[in-house]
C-alpha cells in the first residue's frame, strides 16, 4: 500500500475513505437483476448500476434489447454521481409481456420501479427504440422527470407523424422490409420473421457481436463504433439475455413504434437533449430533424460523421449524463 502514501498525505482521512469508496466500493453495486410485480400481476425486471447514492437516471433500451444495455464500466456512472436504473420492457428477458401495448403504456412500468425504489425525482434517457419511451416519460411525468436525454430516436410515422416515404428515406433496405410489416400491423408474419432473426442472433452473437446487423450497409463511422470492445461486449451480453425468451417484446415494440405513440410531443415541458448522426441508416437523420422541430425547447446535438452508434461512446455518454446532471442542479 506504499503507493497510496503521497495521496493520503494530501487529503483528510474522511475524504480518503470517500475516495476509496468511489473508486472501489461503488463498482460493486451492480445489481444485474431485481424484480417487482405490477398491479396486473406482470413481473418487471430491472437492474441498478453506478453510485447507489447518486442522482437517478432511468435508461430505456433499444429495440430489441434488455436491462443489460449500459456502459460496462460502472465507474463511469459512479464518478459522475449517477445511479442508472435499467429495465426490461414488457416481453423482453425477465419482464412479462404486455401484448398490444402502446409506447405511452410503458410509463406505467417506469413509475412502478421508481416507486418501488422510493425515487421521486429522476432523469430519463433512451437510445434508438428507447427514445420514444423516454419522451413518453418526459411528456407524462413533468412533476417527476427533471430532464430527458434521447439519442438516435425514431420519429412517429403516419397520423401525427412523418409521412411514410419521408420516414424511410435513407433507411437501410433491411429496416424498410420490416417497417412494411409493422405499418400493416401484420403481427403473424412479423413474429415469424423476428423469430428467425432471434434464433440467428442467439446462435451466433457470441462469435460475432454484430450478427444481427450484418446485412446492413453501415457508414464507416458505424462500422468502427460497432466493433468498439466495450460496445461489442454489451451487445453480446444483452443479446444473449433477451434471446433466451421469445420475440413478444420485440414484436410489441415494433408495432407500438409504427402506431400513434399515445401522447403528443407538445406535452413535453421538461428539458430534452436530442442527439443524432447524419450517417445513420437505422434511424435516418431526418427523424432527428423532425423531432427537434416539434419537441418544445429541445436542444439538438448533431454529428456530421456519426451514424447510429456513438463514435466515442464513453466520452459521449459522459457528456450526455453531465447535461442531465446540470439540469438537476
């Protein structure tokens, strides 16, 4: 322990103990699975990461995904003083399916977990398919949500949203093919196609973290980002978890995102950070531009070279979390 001596000499014993707790003890917080039962009898699975005494931020995973979608080094959250709470949306991993749900319906489960943990005020975040779910919380919980961070979120399509042709402009053909089934509400065929993809991912993701998107024509930025070691690690962990079950959650997410979301963007009265990249072929940048014009008081961060994945994921996450913390302060 001699290497600690110079640092001990410069700080008080109380500060030193606190520093050690931040650097070491808080990294042990990781609660990879807790559950709570909803009033309708469904089980909701969630996890906690980072600083147990930190400011709560509720994360909303993409589509598909699960509660394991987070930055794998918990010290990033602990150093910022953030307690990250992630959930399995209904039908994914350890959460019971809620067939026919809308985007806004998922607010119920976030409130359930927040109340279960005794958390009153918090921020919300969501990336990709989790973006609309974060926006729903911002719209419906202004008395509890301090601010929202939304990255590469799709815009609504159809009544109240973008025209379909504009919505798919710049989208990879793989996503366009699935979107046609979603818009048509063809649940049987959508379920069949997604089940084939689930089995493919489950069988191959350990060897190739990008197996679910191998047929997409990615930008150079996204190719590099998807192969980032920490990003690849989380892809494998998350995919191995949610693919253990069926595709009910993925089907419900897909259909909910293609229908009216159940709330109006004009309802949002809390600060929102919207970020997106101009080379995204999963959620084309026009989605971000459309949302930025319609979310009241929205602050938009646009990256000319980035696609769907953050080219500097750790620093990008820190910046977005700090933005949320600044609104809390």
